[in-house]
């Protein structure tokens, strides 16, 4: 069985972890090491009490997450923070977190995998962050209402509610862009306009993006922050399980967002 640094060094190289700019609180990479050999891997979108309990139930000692231990910023190790850390250490569970490196990966990335789920074929990049493109885009010829229904079908296991800006009857999506998670912003709307994108698929975004989109002729499908970021961690854990010959699983702990 592999040790933690063997596994995480492989993930770092696979995802290009050290090459990616990211939000300061992301702290991509190994966030908490352990002492024992890795015998099972589980994954979750967020480092939460439910995710930790899921790892314990699965007898996993490596937990891979998209939003890690420090996502909420620096805080005192007390109350819930203390209980999470204590449970991880008592059960010798290592934590590996990958945010933007996992969003953008061409094989295990949230954006590529979500596009596949919705029957879309990426052919270009989208969502520039610090000179690196996180999302994907492409051409299509599909009824926008049908695309919305595909998104609703995808999100149903994750207790999410898909919303969209008004869609005219018979409207077709010819050019789409995708950025999972909090993907609707002033920047992505401007980028969509430059690229002549008519449909933007994201997890969530501020209210004003819906107003701006409708008035500029852009449709936005908000498919849920949580749901759109379940794919990468699951795919990565499955890949590692196959590589090292150990069990892998996913903890579905929906946030309702």
C-alpha cells in the first residue's frame, strides 16, 4: 500500500498544483498528513463534519476535497473546527485539497466532466483567472430549454435547484461557455460577450449577473455550486483507487446551494 506522500506527490504532478494561481485560502495540496499506509480513499466537495464521518464509515484514510480545511480563512481551533481536526487525527485521515487545479484539468476537471454530462463537446477555453483558463467553451446546436432540462437531471441526486434567466420559446444554444462553482461574475459576462457566447453554464453567481445577462441577450443556467463541483473529486478518487488498487468512494453531502 502507498504512503501519503507517494500519493500526493503523484496528484500534485498530475494536476499541476504548483503551477496554478488560486485564492489564498485554497491551500492546494496536502493539508493534513497521516502516518499509516493509504488503504482506502474517499472524496467530498467540502471538508465538513459530514464528509469526515463519511470517510470514517468508509474506513478511508485519505479524504480528497475541493474546498479544504482553510476555506473559511484563519480561525481558532475550537468548537466545530476542533471537533473536525480531532476526528481526522484520531482516525489517521489525511486531507488533500484541490480547487482551481481540479476545476481546469482536461481529464479530471469539473468543467470538462460537466460538459460531458450535459452532452456538450468542449473545443475552447473560458474563464480567465490570473492568465490561466479555468473553464471551457464550445459550439453546439441544441434547444436551450433542453439543455436546462439536462442540467436539472444531472443535479437531481445532489438536492440542488437549477435556475436560469428567461429562455424564449424555441431559443437554441449555438455557442456556450462553462465555469463551475461561482462562475457567473462581471469578468465572465464580459468574456462571454467578447466570445459571442449565447449560453453560460455555471454553478452560481450574484443576482446582478442575471439582470445583466437578460439585458444583453445571454442566457445563464445556474446549476448549483455544490452539484457542479462533485465531478472532479469523484473522478480523481476513482483514478487513484484504480492506480493503487484500493477502494474509493464519494461522500454526497449537499449544501442546498
